[in-house]
C-alpha cells in the first residue's frame, strides 16, 4: 500500500514537472521568436538596414525588399509603417506580386534619380511599386484615384496621402504635412504623367 502511494505520488510529481518544463520551453521559444522576428520600430516607422534584411515586415514582404539601392545608404533608416500596411493591402486586394522599386533615398541618391527636392522618399514615407505579373493594375488605380472609388478611399483610411501614377510604376506616400492631408477632407496629392489631368510636374 505504501509503495503504491509512493509510486502514485512519484507519477503525479513527474507529470507535473514535465508539464511545467514543457510550458517553460514553449514560453521561451515563443519569446525568442518574437524577439528574433521583430523589426525595430518607432511610432510611425520601421527601422531597417542590411542587419535585419531577412526579417518579415508584413505577411508577404521582408525587409530586404524595402532596402535602399544606394550603396552609400546608412546602416539604419526609417520606412513608414503605413506604407508597408498599404502595400500589403494592395498585395492582398489584387492577389498578385508587387515589386518594391524605391523607398528610402538619401539626398544624393534622390538628386541622381531626379527626385523632387522635398520628396517623401527622403524620409522613407514614399514608395514606388510595380506589378510585374499584372502591370495593368496601375491604370486601374489611376482610375480609382480619379473617381475617388472604394479602393482609393480604403487607401486613404490606411494612411496614404499621396498618389503618383507613372507609366511603369505607382508612387504612394504616407507623409502628413501640417494638416494638409486628411482622410476626412479628401485632400490629397495626386499627379500623373500618363494623362492630361496632371496636377503638376512633381517628380516622385
Ligand atoms: Zn516615388
């Protein structure tokens, strides 16, 4: 009887111990994963660079896709979090791959590519994208912007404040300047090199 009790107690103790260790291991692994996978960020931007190029920024995009092609780029620079959200939204909405052509630029690099002097690329708050499998999507977005359609409004809700429609790519920006860009007031910046409705000659 005593040995039965002893083995019974031992069995319960062993089970409890294994369960406890098991829980710890799971917690530790999850903690490690979270730390491992997290891209450092502040309120409005992810801080990216070659050091975290392999990390996931959103469901379909990794940091390396957003890295500057400028060989003189600093080790770390910001890219707008809303910009990543918006491009992931477009990725899901059209269910097609999106190529990220240019996001953050240094002043020197911006001059070389003839970007606007106050380009939102300088702060990492603008991105140029193309749709390699379905390039016609750019014309669709162009129409959406002109008609202020549902897709356009959804993008504004996500924080997009400027659109640029170009022959081979789409420029979207998420910079907020002195209250000029607000979803409710539908004030936004839009320019195009594809049609006569161009609102200026601003280079992206
Ligand atoms: Zn641009």
